[in-house]
């Protein structure tokens, strides 16, 4: 995952907590503290864990796929628009082409919007945002993920702090116009290669000298690149009728192509590259704003001045699939732990020498202490003993899932009922269903051999 995507997800989590309240983050905070580092890195580690748990990482992938599709759609529209400009400028080939009408069709709207974008960039920095909003809207629609709706506002806020949004919009706007101008040039060359065009200029109120001066001025820069410019005699003669001389046709065609290249394509290309350079260099300066309330209040939880005990967060609304983040190389040993056993049940059972007893988790303090220990020293094998006479409530299942994520391999031991007492079949079935949803193996016999050797 890129640095930008990490910051993006972190900002998304902050906005989500700002609008909907704090998330259940006890395990995320503990893992962030165990990784270490400075406060920004811990905040990002916490946010990545929460984003993965709540499906935002998947939503980001869907959003990026939608963004690419939206960009393809807009690029296709730009190509079609550029081709339309060329066809409008050259006509059907049955009538002479008015050179300045053709020039206005090819460059008029482009130059007006280019000047408008440059002025907006200089004074406000937000011009062209409508095209950016269209792209964001299309990206969200094509992503087809309800959670992706939280991503666009977070991205905008993140970029606005370094004013990177103007350069991102600049790349988009100038890139699409560059594509349109290239499309227009290709169609223009194709039409000139397959049809015979005559060129004229027409006016009612302007003199021939004005057209001569404008034509030669516009052709000065293209002439430096090797494009020919019509002579004064050709320009004057073209005011009466389209010249049938082949050299005149070629001179006007080369002049029109040169002007389109120099005043239409090159400015957009240079601006797109400039905006891309500013965008790339600006990304390196992106940082979390630790003064924001959403981040400032995490300081004590992620970099505490004193260790705090206890679990104060409510149980999550839904259980999440258990995926251990611990490898066999990182873990060692075997551990047996029990959850909320009654006093009438003798505990612990006789254990092999290489199996440790973590006791009975019956308080917030004991749970928190064990979870902190497992974060630092994850076991290779963990057996969790549960009393199936109790209902599998959300809190117990969430704790089982959290413990399982701290070990390489986990099994759940559903204890037998004491002598003279029978287990409730329906409640036992609830345990089976819940553990199957967590994808944890379970049995009603002691997994001592597995704890000792790793084999059944």
C-alpha cells in the first residue's frame, strides 16, 4: 500500500469517528503500541487495522477501480470531442475552408478555458473543480461500494492541506484537453491526407493587411519548428477564392497544423507535465495534522505516559473473521486459557511441562493483561476453554476472536458438563454455529496432545 493510500485511509477513519463517534479500537490500539514508532506511525497503524476490519481497504480498492474506469470514460469523451472539433473545422470537403473559422473551431474553446484555468489557479486555485467533482462522482458510482462514499471527502481534505488538489485537478484538466487536441490533430491530418481542401479567408469589416499580419504573427512560432507559412501573395489571393495551386494548399495546411500544435497541444502538454511534477513533489510533504481533535485525543491511548488496565469499550456490533497476524517464526510455546469458569469447576487440569497456564479470564484487568502479554510474546498454539452452559454472547466471542488473532494456531475447548448435569443442546448448537462463523476449530475433549506436540 502506498504512503498516500495509508494517509488517505487514516483520514477516512478520522472523519468516520468524528461523525459517528469513536470506534471499538482496543485491539487496534494495543497492536499499534506493540509496533512502536512515533505518534503518526502509530496512528496510521491503528487506522490500517480498523480499515481492514471494517472493509475500508476493500472499499478503497473498489474506489480506485472505479476511478480508473471513470478516467477511461472521460478520456474516450475527450477523444470524441477532439475529433468533433476537427470535423467541424474542416467541413465536408465540398466547400472551401475558412482558415480563421477553422482555427477558431480548433482552438477557441480550448484557449478560453486554458486562460480561465490559469487565472483561477493564480487567484483561487479551485478552477476546474467541476471537472474534478465529475470524476469523483463517476468514481464513486462505478465503484459500486457503499463504503466508498466515505473516501472522496477524506481525500479532498487531505489534499487541501497541502493545496495539492489544484495540481491534481490540473493534471486531470490539462491531460484531458491534451488528449482532445491530439485527437483533433490526428483527425485533421487524416482528413487532409484523404481529401482535397481549398483555403480562403472572408471578412466584411477588416482589411487584407490585418489578415496578413495576423497570419504571419501566428505562423512565426510554428515556422521555427519547420512549418511553412503562406506568403503575402498567397494570403491576398486567398481572400478572393480558394487557390488551386498545390503549393498554396500545402502552405495553408501546414500553417493550420503548426498553429494547432504550437498553440493547442504544446501548452497543454507543458502544463500537464508541470502539474504532474508539482503533484509528485507535493506528495512527499503530505503529513497528518496532529493538531486535529481526532488525532490529538489518540496521543494518550497510543503513547501513554502510564500503563492503563481494563477494557472500557463496548462489544462490537458484529464479529469479524479470525485471521491470525502471527507467523510460526514469531511465536513459541503453548498456552491454555479459560474464559469465565464457575468456581465449582476444578481448574487448571494437569498440563504437560511445555504448556503454560494463563488462568481464568474473569475480569477486565485479567483480559487486558493477557492480551498485552500475547502481543509481545505470541504463542505457537493456544487453547481456549469455554463453558458451553453459558450463552455465546458477543463479548465472549469477540474476546475469543481477539485471542485467536494473537496466536499462530488456536483451538476452542468446549468443556463437558459437571457430573450429574447435562448440557443444553440448543445452547451447545449456538456455540457450534458461532465458532464455525469465526472459522475456529473446536472440540469437547481436552486438546492436550495438540498443545504439547502440535499434532493430534
